[in-house]
C-alpha cells in the first residue's frame, strides 16, 4: 500500500481552502459493480456496509497530508424516541466509522486517479493536522446536527418500534433533501468571525446572453461564493474544555481566516438524497440494517428517567479526538492490499 518513492504527483489543493467536512448516515450499501480492479474491489468490500459517509469526500487533503476542518456540533446530538427513551449519537465511534470510509476512499481514488497508494505518513500527518482544528461554523453545525437527528427520528425510531424501515428511509431522505433545498433557495448562511456576525449569500446569480444562430438567448448562471471561516488551531495548547466554547473564552487563542464553498456541502448532500429516493422508488436494493449502528454503540439508547443533563457531557464533540484509531484503519488497508505479507 504505502509507497516510498519521492514522486511529486499528488492531488491539487489550495492553501486558502479550509476544506470543512462532516458525516451523514447513508441508507444503501456501496455499489461494488463499479470496481473492476481486484485490489479496489477488496477495499470496497471492507467498507461496503459502513453507513457513515464523509461529505464532501476530501481525499485530496488526506493524500497530501493537509489538514481539514471537521464540523463539530456544539452540543450532543440526540432525539427522544418516546417518553422513556432518548437516542444519542456517540461521537467517537461515529467519527471512527467516518474516518474509516474517508481513508479507504482515499486509497481507492488515489489508485484510480494517480496510480499510486496513500502513504502512511501522509495519512498520519493529515489526522494530526486535522483533529486539533476548530472552525467557527455555527450554521453548518446546526444543519448537520439536524441531518443526524432526522436519521434518529425516522429510521432508528422505526427500527425500535418494528415499523416499516423503507417508509422511514423515504421520510429521512425527504427531510434532509428539504433542509438542503430550503437552504439553497434562501441563499443565505450565517457567518461569525473575529466577533463579527453577518449573513452572506451562498451564491451569486448572473444573467448572461448567448447567441444561438440569429437569436440571442438569456441564460441564468449560479456562481458559488467563497465564504470566510475563522480557524483555531489548538495543537500547541491542547483542545479547550467544552465550557470554554460556551463562554467564548476559546477566542483568546490565535485564529486565522480561510475560505470554503458552503454551497457544495448542501448540493452534494441533496444529490445523494435524491439518488436514494430514486432507488427507493424502484425497490431494487436492500437497505442497510440500522441495527449495525446500535450494536456498535454509534447510536445509543438512554433511559430518559435516569438521564440527567450532566450525563450528556460524555457525548461531547469538542475534543482532540485522541480516541479515534487511525492506525488500525491504515493497518487494515495494508492487510487487504498485501494479504501474502500477512502469512510471513
């Protein structure tokens, strides 16, 4: 898997790009038909039933060892299933599955596009550069929390109550699609940087004129806007406690301004949901079993009667994520690509 040559071939990235990403929960297994290479097929099989998908899939940052921003909800992501049960996302197992998919896809796409493998050192550099970064992304934090809550409210609730999972999956995709569509139609996103708050546009609308034979036709173009993010790097002083974010004392740390295109996140996720709805209509592919997330403590069920607000602190997203085991994921990739070496 890991090459030692000093070739300069790599994915093109931009220094000003903050590359924020998060994860959504997909409902269908990975399509193995698109992988004809035996090594790539073996990699794809390993993550076929892992539903926690990074969006956008920034394999370029991982391959190059450049840090990216994980969108971090500022409070635990939970939803009551009934009067006695609360379902909540367990951050570390959730992120662990998401990072697994991201590293495996990096290996797959780098072999497809660059004809080379992910270097272990670059992957480790990416994770060390990433896990200490915090981006001031309140709007995205709120929206991605809503996407996860939608999965709990529909599919997990249906699983627990032994209801129609397909109907729940349709409702889930429709909720996420509607949130994305509403956001893009309103063409507004909240931004906070250097103690300044403002609402900016996701895209610019431009009307152009194009000549078609003897006629001049007007055409509307949509141009995504580059939006500023305030970035905090906590690698030297350590990740602040959750309380520091509540009282904004984390702002005493130095920060920098980078850019991203928020429209891409909503557009990519909406496209995925619309594709899922089309597949659901045809009813040709079996849904991923949501019990996988329950059995692996990615989503936990808590008794509302015994639960106190303080007990939710262990589901905090604001940490250095030291418990995420990237080395184990990288070893799995090596074992799949070089199975003969394991027998030695």
